[in-house]
């Protein structure tokens, strides 16, 4: 039985996606056509769009819009509702990596936009995610990443800390305690999955139509150690450390966040208890068997650290 390219659960018959999963991502029960899009075309288009799209980062990306009948995804330099990220030229399996990691984040209640895996004309995989800063009428929500909020230049996006992010939320969030709980879950998760590239530009505040300042849904979550095996450090320090964190590192950080002890224990337990379901997602993912085994070992190892 095929595996759904969105939820990673088995489908019936020969279907590659569940109808409900497609509706949640594209608003239609069938997969939109991608026309003649193929990997080499996307590299060229991504290069042409660089600096024109309001999407940060260095990975190749293109903006897509649905046709009026929701039957085709079309390249759109402005006003697109989706971001398509093909397999990078230098690294393999990044779309599959980000896809399963974002699904794992949902296991601990981390909010994410709708997303999934698709395959291009040439058979190469690509990760597609719906933009959270666009409303149905096409208008754009105001979003500022933490690098901007810290008034730091782009080159300093790796110079931040978890504590600095907490201070940003205390200063700008409408309901700081709620948003700090969310931040704690995200930072704990990024350590748990060995994401060494979760920097200040991967956290953002948005202003809702009701003028509420809150964290955006999570984005750009993946296991960088699968891509760069020597990558052992976090991008943002916790308690002055970017490596060799322990359970105490996280309980001390929770105290800085002013999270009650019982709530901290629950947050840590939620991450630990997600291990079995996370391993199952990894097994069902579109990663190679070698990468699956490596990823499962990473989360099991970090679960052991968090449990002692």
C-alpha cells in the first residue's frame, strides 16, 4: 500500500495521498498539476527570484500560486500562497528530511502550516508548504523575524540565544507567557532532532488581523546532522551552551522562562513520550533506510539524555 506524501500514513488502492490531506493543504481533493516543472528549471527560477521574493534563506525556493480552479500550481514571483523547496544541488534528501521533521513537531503540539511532499516531472522530490503570512484575500500579514527584532544584521543570525528570544517575547508578544511556552517547545524540539541551523531568522512574530503579536507557526525544521554529520552544535545557545546539553540545561532554561516546575516536567515528558510515534514516522518516511536508522538513533539518544 502506498504512503501518503502528506501524513505518511498508508493510503488505499494506488492513491499517493489521502483526499482529506490534499484538501487541508491545497483546498482541493486532487493533487494540483505542476505542469512542466522539473528540478533544473526550479534552480534557474529560484536564482531569478532571489531578492524578489519575501522569503529568507539560502536554500533554493520558488513561490507558487494555485490556478483559479485549484487544478494547477503555477510559478508566481509575487502573491504566491505556497513555497516549493526542491532537493538542494549540494545535499540529498533534504525535502524528505524537512517533511518528516515537521510531522514530528506536531507530535508535541508545535503549530505548523499545512505542508507535504510532491514529486516533480523528472521524479525528484520537493517540499511544499503553505505560507502563513497570507490571508485568503491575498493580503499579507506583517511578520518580523527575531534577527530583525534584535536589531542585528543578517550575518549575526547565529549569535543569539534562547534567553535572548525569551526577552524578545516579553517585550513584544501580546501574551508573553503563552508564547514563551511555545518557544520552549520549539527550542527543545530543535535540540532533540539535532537541528543545528535553527537561528534567529527561523523564529518570527506576526501581527494577526486582530492586532495580536504572536509567534508564527514553526518553519524550516529539519535534522541537519543527517545532512552534515559533523554538525553537533545548536545555532542558538541555551544557558551559554550550544552542545552537550542535559536535562538540567532544559530545566534551568525553563526557570529562566518562568515556567512552573510542574509545567516544565509536563513539557519534558511530552517530548520524551513522543519518541515512539516519532520513530514510527521516521520508519514510514521517504528517507533512505540508512538515513532512517541514523535519525532514529539521534532521537533515541537525545531522549535518553532528556530522561536522566
